[in-house]
C-alpha cells in the first residue's frame, strides 16, 4: 500500500511526502479498493525506514526519474522561476 502511495504521489506532486500517512484520507480507501487490499495497511507502512527508501528507489526506476544534482543549473532556474511566481502571487493576494 505504501509503495502504491509513493507511485501515485511522485508523478502528481513531484516528490513523495515525508509523512506518507498525511495523504488525503479519501484517497486511501480508493487506492486500496483498486489494489484489492485493506486500507489500514498504510498505518503499518514504513516501520522499517529502509522499506520506504527501497520502495522509493523502485518507484523512481519504474518512472525513469533521475535525481537532479544539487548544483545543476536547471535546478537553479527552476528555483528562480518558482520563487518569482510565488512572490508575484503573494503580492497580488494580500489584502490592502
């Protein structure tokens, strides 16, 4: 169940939340139903920390996602773009 949550969240969010149990409660039964498993299985997921990181490696390999090196120019461009976007949104959404 936890592996399925990672597989669903990585392409949708672009990352897997550290708190995998914080996924929307409505999503858990739906995903469990699609997998024909008990939704409560997620509560026990990741008790062994290595399980989550092993599963994340599998998900990344399956999706063919490559980590971006921290000093990569593309990452810097993305950070600038997102910061500019966030700043322009927050400036227009503040009450006067």
